[in-house]
C-alpha cells in the first residue's frame, strides 16, 4: 500500500516539475515526460482508490470503534476526499475559470497528504500495543 502511495506522490510531484519546464528550450522533452507522468499518476490514483476502499472495512471501522487515532484519521479521509473530488474536476470539468482553483487545491492537498500520513502512522503506532 505504501508503495502505491509513494508512486502516486512521486509521479504527481515529478509532473509539477516537468510542467514548470515545458516552456524551456527542451520543452518538447518536458511535455512528453509530463504526459507520461500523468499516465503513471492516473494509474496509481486508480490503485489508490481500490486501496482506500479496502481501508474502510479493514482499518477505519475497527480503529473508529476502538477510538484510536480519530483526529488524524478524519483528516486523512477529508484530504483524500478532496483529492478524489478535485481529480474528478480536473479530468471532467471544462470550465477554464474553475480549473486553476481546482488544480491549486489538488496540488496543495497532494503535497500536504504525505506529511499527514506520516503523522497518522507515527501516532497510530505509538498508541498500539506490541504483540
């Protein structure tokens, strides 16, 4: 699961970098790299959706009933929901007025989520009892 999350983050961050250089002297190379990175990012996003769906019955419900790590868990669900909604908007919304706002929100949340995930993991492991 962590591998898919890392792939999703790295492909998105690398696309951001490639997008910054698309108007440079090597613009075609960066444009092609950006397109390939978006394909990887989209594939990793699909895998992530499957994994998030599996987390509901396997992880979230059990932790919620046990009153464990609720605050960061709620934040994780919220940020992941924002990422799903904004990705849908980026892919399907044609509004040139809304697209920059949606894109900025997606990027900000996408760059923030790994930090929150690390905090969520550390707090969760701190509160769990060794077997």
